C-alpha cells in the first residue's frame, strides 16, 4: 500500500504526539478499533477515536473538529455503512472519509463480508473505480494491528525523508539537558503576527533583556502570540521553552510551586520554594513562558529575584497589566491591522488582510463551502474593521456565517453594536468593543444555551462531559447537544485528549459568563454542585489504582477545578474538607504539591475546634503526614499529641488505623520506639482486616524500618519482603523501590558480608533505582544513598561511603529535609563507623565532595556512572 503524499511537510515527529484519527462504525468493529488504538499508541502517536462520530444522532461539528485537528486518517470498514442523519445524503462514516481529503490515508477492509450493506459497497466500489486511494484487506485482529504498525512506520519514514527532517546528533550536556516540550499544540493558523513574533524574539535574544511582558486586553491574542514566539525560540535555544499556564491560579503564593512543577524542580521540605527554583535554574539557560499573570502580579518581586540570581533565565509573560519591574520590557499587542480599502475592495485586496484571513478560516470551520467572493469581500472587510481587528471578536462573528451571509451579518452586527454603545467608560476602547461582541453573541443563544454557558463559568482549566452534566443539572444527551451548539458559536472549544474530549472556554468569555451566572438566580447553586462533583471525583479516584501514575495524572488534569471546589468549601461548608485533604495527601507527595497542601491544612487548622471528632482526626492526620514529610518535627509532635487524644474515640476503622500509622512515624521523635512499634503493628492489623493493601504495605514498611533500627534483621526482612510483594502486585513503583532499597542493606547490617551477598544487594539497589524516579525525589534519593554508603563500607570502601553520606547531607540541607525519625539513630551510627574507617582529613574531603553533588549526579554515582556536576550555589 502506498499512502497519498499530501501534507508531508506538516507531519510532526512522534515525540510531539502526532494524532491519528480512526474512523469506523462502532458496534461491529469495537475490537478492531481497540487493536488499532493499541498499534497507534505503540508508536508513541495519539489515537483519536471519536465515539460519537458514527453513531445515531451525531453532533457533526464535534467529530469534524476532531478530524480537523488530526494528522493521519485510518479507515476500517467491514459490513455496515452507518447511519445517515437528517439533511445528509451520506453516512457519518463516508462524511469522515470525504473530510479527510488532503490527509495521509490508511484504509483497511475486513473480509469476508457476506452481508455488506449497499452504501458501503458503493463507497468501496468508488475507491476501486477511481484508483486514487489504495487499501488493504485483513481477516484477524493480529493481522490488522501488524498492518497498521507497519504502514504508519513507513508513512512516517517517508514523510521525514521527504521533508528533509533529521534529528540532531549533538548530545546535550548535563548542564543544558533539554526540558520536555510544554508549549501547547494549536490547531489554527496565526495571521498577521509575523512582525510581532520576530520583534519579541529579537528582544529575547538581546543579552540585556531578561523579561518581556506581552500586554493587551482579553481576546487580543497574547497567549497565541506567546506560543508562536516560544516555537520560534525553541529552534534558537539549547533547551525547550517551558510554558506555565496561570489562569487558574488566584493566589500569588501558588505561582512559584506551579513554575517548579513545570521545570521539574523538586519541592520537598520546609525550604523556601524560591531558593529551590534559584538552585534549579541558576546554571541552565531557560525561557519561561508565564501565561495570564494579571491576577497574580504580586508575585513580581519573586520573579525579579529569580532573574537576578539566575543569569541564564529569561521570562516571556502575558498579562493585561504590566508588572512594573525594572527588568521589564513591555510589548503592547495591538489589534490586527486593517488599512482603509474604501467602500468596495476587491477579493485580492481583502484576502491580503490578516483579519480577513482569520475570518475566512474560522468561517470555513462552521461552513465548509464558505469562500471570499467579489460580492461578499466588502462586507467581510467591513465586519473586521468594525471589530477593530480583535481576533476573538472576529472569531465570534465568523461563527455566525453558518446562519447569516456576510451582508446580513454586517447589518446585524452594526445595529447591535450601535444599540450597545461603547460599554462602561472604565474599560479600554478595544475591550468595550469586545464586550459588545460577546454580549451580542450570547444574546443569539436560546435560554437553555445561556443557562449552560453561565453554569460552565465555574470550571477552571476545562471540564469533561460528565462534569458539565453534574454542574448544569441537565441529562447527558441534552448537555451534549448544548455543548455542541456553544461550540458552534465559538463560545466553547474542544481540546483533544487521550482520555476523550475536554471542553474549555476562553478567559474573556468566561468572565462574561461569570457575570451572566451572577445575574441568574436559578443558577445560584452552581458552586455547590461543582464542589460536590469534584469532592466525589477526588474520593472515587482515590489511590491506589493499578497504575499510580495514571491516578495522579487524572487528578492533575482537574487540579484547577479541585482548587476551586476547595475554595468554595472554605467559604460555605468546611465539614467535608478534612476528608478531601486526606485523600489528596498522596497526590501532593507524587506531584511535589506538598507546600500547597500545607497551606490548605494551615488555613483550616484555626477552625479545627468547630469540627466533629472524626473530621478533627482526619485533619490532624493530614497535618501529621505533611509535617513528617517535610521534617517539621515540632509540628509532627504537636499533631501526634492531638491524635493520641482522639485515638479509640472514632467510629471509622480506616481513620483509626491511619492515625496509628501516623503516630508510629512521629513517636520516635520522643525516643519511643516501643510505642512506635505497637502503633505500627496495630495499624497493619487494622488495614489487613479492612482489605486496604496499599496502606497495609505502608504499615508493614514502617514495621520493617523500626525493626531494622532495633537490629532485628530477620523481622525487618519479613516485613520489607511483604512490602515489595505488595508493591509489585499493586503497581506502586514507590513501595517496590523503597522496600528494595532497605532489603539491599539488611544483609550488610546483619554482618552477611560475603561477596555474593554484597553483589546481590548492589543489584537490588540499582533495580530499585530504576523504578523510584530518584532523580526527581530528594526523599527517595537519600534512601538510596544511605543504602549505597552501607554497601561501600562493607566493601571497605570508606571513601565512597563518605561521599554518599556527604551527598545525603547536602541534598537534605538544600531541600529543607531531615532524616525520618525512625532511621536517625542508625544513620548516626553509620556515619560514625564511616568516619572511623578514614583519617579525619580524608573523611572531611570526601564528605565535602559529596555535599556538593546535585540530585542527578548523586544518583549517577549509585549507578556507577561519573558524577560531573556540582550543586548550584
């Protein structure tokens, strides 16, 4: 099969998640669709299986939007032709095929097909007659999967070869290792901004320019311009730009944690996040693209400190207001230029204007046959002029083309804007025009559409269909129809994700719909419904899942909505908050959000006395876990005392067992190892009875560590072996890794120093490293380094042991961590033995060498690789 050749230059590399649209009927080819999806995913591409595309009553604009944003078309056909909707002459299946013209196509026909419907036979016959598109036959799922993998591989190879694209062969140095690409993918062209792109890029390339802020009203196109500049700079920098969306952040103190997460900086311990970021960014060239800073401009001093202390850092920001920093270069984003063309411009004159080009592109998205002609070009040009070249206003107006021709649209638009006037006098002129345009667009909606638009204003960073149903209080089919209508009005957009469609609205539209919601009494409870839905979402996605990473990603996708729900509860009803925060603890740990979690716990703690005993226990429990996580000994002891007072007075076995576990972590701070052992044993027994394997594994791990601290090696081995087994069964990399790390050193501590046992321990340690993501976690890395030091000392390599312990001390100091209470005594004993194995000068030199290692190089040392880069000062 030789695929068609169009769009070769547009094929992207697999690491940019090229999208493969899979078209077929649903019921009869469900297994085949799944097989193709797996084949596409195996090549690191993104399968797009739009389940609404070919079933009865399809929302055509939705599946067309999916197809329009895809790169390759895969068609699978057997016997069914699919349903033909009202006003359609062909089925959705054939419509998808026709819409894919111009895309690379891979077609597969299942045989035998004794009951093939006439419509599909005619469609296949047309392919055979025209001979312009080839196809292959298949009989089994395995054969289909093989064909798809092979054909996609050939297709990509041909496109890369023809396009002249070749990967760079220059290896990145450790100091300039590129960050993963985070610039959002965009599906629409950018018109009339080439000069802006070059001007901003030139500013950023100037060594004396550190901060550029793109300013302008909502809807002017600041974000889209910033992405385009980032793409331009991506080819000129030694590292990828890091895009940080901030529209959902309402508190300045949460900006730095969001930046840290985006650049991969580890936030652990009580150390100020600003210091962590300075250390992470100090010696690496980085371009931060901070989007929507206007509501958190109070973070400007921290950004100024970052720029001062990190010479390789540059920031490109978008904001409706300037930041007023000395380092700032404000760049005002102007409307798209519209020169005067007189009253009757030609098609060629109008088509040369960027605003008209934008209008035509967006009009074609809702009416495929729309074209600029001699009769409609003057009207289109005047519409763009009346809208002052504002991109969002033009997009909203273009969406009306499926209802009105340009002349009628011009007349209606002019009348409506005149009736509205200029809007409030405290708004800029362009913002007043945009407000009028949005208001006019919303006024074209019927009442159910306006109600849904108002309800959707409560969402942050998008929503799913299920969430919209819950918040709007309308059944799923009706909600889907209304979302389809709002999408057609360009008031709601659809983002393609691997887990299905995700809906969003532009911030300017969101602001207007928020006002609409405040004026609609019957929607007064949307905040409550939103909070209820996301409380249930947090609880029903509670860990552990078979794939802990997938669980964390689900919560991360809805992080903005979860924050919004928690904020609503703080104002209206704090009773559910302790339970919600308890469920989120593990997420904070996995995604370096512990500092944010600590803020919420601290905000709620002054009101703890207003809660019942059960809620108090949950809040104190989360406070204890987070305090221990960051080495806040005083806070951990205080919470342990509160938990002791509540123990035995709760009617929730899970919380009782969790409380015992938290106490077992804190009691060693008082030197009470016996009490800690009793609490951990009670916790383990309770979680076993409740069939809570993940928490039982945590309790068993605690028992193992406590027994190891008491030199009860066989008991420790039993408990840690159980943890490793449970971790492997649950798919928890963290449990598997930390138990393996400790198992690797038990033989050493027990005096089992035979070379074979030491080699086995070393192999187990390296194996644990592979699943621990230690390069991103100071906590896990220090566990590994202590184990490595024990192994080195057993091999009489005191110098390597001293370097490892120095690395532990340096990493903990920079991250604001302390050793866990239960291991402090054994670590102090290990250091004394290492120090005794060397003369004082040699120990001091080796320890100092280790303390200068950064996280990556410390982990490399354990693996036997060269450590090359000292930690940033």
